[in-house]
């Protein structure tokens, strides 16, 4: 560290103001007991330089809130930019100014923060830790290859570590300063990151931030693999989301993997029994008239274990029964209480078991609308099984509104 400081001091005495671009990578283990001290020592010499033209810093390959804050402060100071005001005890005037406003104004202000993701969608699965913002539809938004209405949002959803056409600089694969992927700071990265400080300022802003986050975004819960002792949606609702926040949900999408008869839980499986109990418990904690629920049974034809290309009637019937093990417990939630209505909207999209059979593929080649009709018939029947006779897949029976658009992961 002493040699490092001497070298940086020597360089700083030979450069002019606003001329040098400094990219610094010092990856360390964020869990090491001396990580924070080492990070400050590594970035400390940056303060010796005159104002830099550009500065990027990375302190860990894996995300770390503490290390990222150190990198952000150093980068801002190096480029002569004021660091953002901190909420909380460090700057109580800002916190009190917000809390003195009416709740309606506080919520409107918070809607313009990172509490709302670029695509207004948040995904969760047990394979990843924490919430993830939906990535951009295309990875080349900086080249203008995505639709015009998506370009600005794409820049907030995914920065390409290999491409920076705005600056004419093409770094190697190891020079990524994305704050979503690493503990890093860079003015070139606009990727969405959780507005963590807003949850730590004070109790009033904590509650408002929770309301904006859970009500302003779609939430998509993915279940990727079986067998598990519990469904992913069970873990999400019971262990991840605070109970008092369940009433804030406005759109919830449950995505299940392709059905495998020998892998999926049946009606007697503990995971399904827990799911039935969870739905009963959920009725007392959600705001049903304001919540839209969508259930998607994913499809994947190329997996030899699933074997959808050689589907026959018997396994197809098993798949439909497997779907019902998941969806039937939703009946009391969808139909509502005895003294009130059900959900604002409910939609189900089960993958048709025969979609990839040779007969269906050949028929679809000669009849462009065949697949759409086949899926629609299955969807309508699935919804009627849950909501009762008269349910219409395209227009919700309760609100008479068209189904919301597909989520980004489907597109």
C-alpha cells in the first residue's frame, strides 16, 4: 500500500485538470474482516489527483453495498461532483422535510426514485438472492437496435460491459463496472439498483417506500426446479415479503416450470398442502379488489426429460391434473369472500401438453390460427374450473377489462 500511494502521488503531480481517465479495479472478498479498511486504502490516493476527466472504480466482483458506497464516494470526489445527500441521522433536515409533507406528496416523490424499476417489473426466485429488476429486451440498446419506445429504459436495465459507443472505448471482459453485477461505481452505468437508503431513513419513509415498491411494480415469482419441500411462491409470500406489505401488491405473476409427472408435487405432497394453507392465510392479508393475479405454466419442448414432442393422451392428462394441483387452491381467493368480491383480475396460461407433437406442428403450418385457438380453449377451460361458469379469458368477468400485457420475460 505504501508503494501504491507513492506511485499515485508521482502520477498526480504530472497531469492536468480534467485530462486523465482513471479506471481502477481492486477486487476483494466483501466478507473479509479488513475489506472496508483495505478498500479505503486502495481508493484513498485518488484524492491526490486534480479533477479527473472520468473515473471508474470496482472493489469486488460480487455486489456489496458497503464496498459500493466507498467506490461511489471516491468516484464522485475524483470527478469533482457533489455526493448525493444522505437521508437519515447524517442529514436529518432532508428526512424531516419529506416527513413533514402530506403522505400523498411523499408517495408521489418516491415514485420518481429507484423504488420503481425501469420496466416496472421485479422478479424473484430462490436461486438468486434478493429482488432482480427485469433486464432489457435487447442487449444492444446503445446501438439503437431495440424499438424506440424501449431505448431509454434499456439503458437503465442493462449496460454492456464490452461496449461503450458513447465514449468510443471497448474494454475487455474483465473491465466491467456495472453496479448491478459488482461493487462498482461508474458514470457509464445507469442500471437500476435498489433504493436502499430510502428504507433506512426513518420509519415514516420506510413505510412509504415499501408501499411504492410493492404497489408500483409487477412482481414475477419464478419456480425453476423441482423437487423442493416448498413452492417458491410459498417462500416468497411467507418468508420474503413482510406481512404488512402483502396488501400493497397490485400485480403478482406466478411462473412454474414445465410439468414433469415424476418430479412435480401431487395433491398429497407437503408442498401443495402448504400452498393450500398459504392461500387461505393470504385471503386475510391482501387487498383482493386491487390485485391482479396471473399464473403461467411455462413450456419447453427441447428437454428430453420432459418429452413434449412425443406426448400421448395419458401423460397429457397427468399434466393437466398437475396444473390443477397448483391452481385449484386459488378458487376461494379468486371467487372472493362471502361478503365481498374476489381479485381485480385473474388469468392463467397453462402450456398445452400437445403443443410440440408432430401432428400439432404440421397442422399449425397449414393453419396459422390453430395454435392460438388451441391455447385459448385450454386457458378458458382452466379459468372456468377456478372462477366458475361464465368466465372469459380475454375480458375479466369482474372488471370487464382486457388482460394486462405480457411480462418482459415472455417477450
